């Protein structure tokens, strides 16, 4: 590939050189036709030679342009014309002087181009490192930019507990040669350069330098030694780039530690809030259960059948509420800590919704709950138990906030690559100022919660967390003509039905 690129570059430079010389010759003929002096035509060829020295990528083409320009001028315009004999014996001296000037211009142009390329690469490195996310991406960007600057294979070894870690190779073919352990360990301990073409471990295959800040060593970079050592300019560029890489790695480490600290602080706050909420909100149903049970035990014979049945229902309702609350607490804690592993499978969404509705009908016999599906075979890729929990929480929320006899409808329909599930009621609705906060955790009745007459304010927050984990989103809006609609989306699963041949 490198040979092909070099051949293409040489072809391009050859065509540029020939085109410029041809252009200078045509301009020379035009000047000759206008009766201008030879010196004017000679100046055109000098200009063409200097332009060639600037625009081509090798001093060789500047020298060839100089030779070709002097030859063409001598052959086409110098007396005697169309002859290689020069009447003016100063032409050879002119050629030598012009060749020296051309080589100087070409060398300066190459040096300026290299300096411009290095400056652009360093500036681009700064921009890329600012956008990098994670230590691996930072190292990869720095290595690729160092490859552009030096053109030599690299090896990077992260420092792990003061010792070199797993080597990463960069460069053409990404060679898998072993690194020089003694030289690398020396660089980690002292932060001094070592390896090929240095005073320390000169027999090593790579020249090593540390990637570190004043406070921390992040790794060691090795540049293949090759036949010649790195120039002072290349070493300075390498130090600058590795210093920028180390600063970026340090910044990434600090940000990561801050995020971890923020997560720990948030979890501690979650635990503290849960403890406060549990101690306060669970006291009422536990007291009710204890009192009703004591009443049944102490005065059961003096109560009527209706009274005993009512006490039993109250105990059952409070126990079920406690069970649901504990389930929500455990689920939201697992979601917050990232310990929920979704068991995603293609499921008929109608079956999941029907089972949730059947359970809620037993708990809310005074409400009418219906299912409306666009397609009985509508499927989604979901964790069925978690989506059922979402549906039960939404139905429970609708039952709590609508009077007896209200109509609750669960709808399922397809929308592009998504399945949209809606739970709509015809209750009093949600005030506009509450809609932005209904999915907040611990937004309880004491602060105007919509998430239950009594509770920890976890139901809707848990629902949204589960839906987001499925790659969907959850919203709330007004129902028409009255009431509320909670909606969430899921990834639709399409199954192609095989064609049946009729015989």
C-alpha cells in the first residue's frame, strides 16, 4: 500500500512538472511573438521552476524542472534556436546558480510543509482529545496522531499497580513483537526516556517515554527504533503529544471519580429517603393490620359476620398494599443500582396486558377495565414480568384516582417500529403543574403526589425506569373528554409468516 501511494505521488509530481514546463514554453512563445526580450522569457522559466519546487513533494522534481527549464529555453529561444549549442557561455553558470536556488526553495518549502503538518496535527490532537470519552479512546487517538507525526509503529503499555499492563500495538499491520520489559519498568520507575538510540537499554527494539503528569503515571509509549534515532524536533513533538495525552487521561480519571462519588452520594440519599419514608408511611397500614387482628382475636365472637368480613378485607387490603410497596422498593433499588438483568424475549403484548388486567379486576371490582388491541398478534421484545409490573402500577394508580364505577381502558397499537401501550381513565385528571413531576421518585402525597393516596411515591418512577431500560419512553397527557392517559413505548418484534401453498 505504501509503495502504491508513493508511485501515485511520483506520477502526480511528474505531471505537475511537465505541465508547468509546457505552460512556461507556451508563455515564452507568446512573449516572443510580442517581440519581448530573451530576459523576459527567461524570467518566465525561472518562475515556472520555482513554482515546481514549491508544489512538488520532492527536491528531485525541482532539480529536474531546473534542468528541463534551462534546456527548453536554450533549445527553443536561445540563438541559434532549435539547437543545444549555446551562443552565450554564461548559460551553464546560470543553470548552476538556478539549480542551487531551486534546491534551497524546495528544501524550505518541504520544511515549511512539515512544520505546518505537525502544527495542524497537534491542534487536531487537542480537539480530538477534548471530545474523547474513556481512557481507551484517549490512548487510541494519541497513538494514531503520533503515528501520523513519526510514521513508525508504536506500542502502549498502561501502568497497573506500578507494573506494565497488557501491550497495545499500533501501526501498519500492528506488529505483535514483545516489548522490552526491563526498559519499560525503568521508565515507569524514573520517568526517564530509555530504549533504542538512548544511553539506557540501547539494544531495545523501541524507544520508550512515559505518559504521566506530576501526580500519576498512566502508561509508557514505545516508538520503533528503526535505522535512525528520532530527531530533536520529533522528540519534542512526541513529548508535547504525550503530555497532552496524560493531562487528558488525568482529567478523565478525575471525572470518573466524581461520577462514582456522585453515584455513591445519590445511593446514600436514596437509602436515607427510603428509610425515612418506610418508617413513616408503613406505620399506618401496620398499625391498622395489628389493630384489626387484635380486634378479631379479642372480640371476634361479639362481632357480626359482616363486621368480621370487613375487618378481614381491611387486613387483606393493607397486607396487599404492603406487599406491593415492598416490591416497588426492592425493584426501584435494583434499578438504581443497575442490578436488573432484563430477560428480553418476543412476547404477545396482548397476553401480558390481559393477565395484568385480570389481576387488577380482582382488586378493583367497582371499576370497569377493558383491553383494546389494534392487532391480536402484536408482539414486543420485552421482559414480560417487568412490563406486567408497569401495567399493574399504572392500573393501580388509575383505580386510586378515579371514583367507583369509572371506566379504565388499556390500549395497544403499532406505531412504526414501536408498540405503544396506553392506560386511559375518565377520572378528574392531573393538574398541569403536576405533570412535570409525576415520574419523580418520592413525590408523595404530602407534597401533592399523584402516585397514590398513601405510599412512597415510587410507582410511576419505577414504571419509567423499567420502560427506559427497555429502550422506550413514558409520557402523560390529558384524556378526551376527561381523565388521564399514561403511555409508554416498546420495541416491536415482527415475525414473518411463511407462505402456505394451497393444494
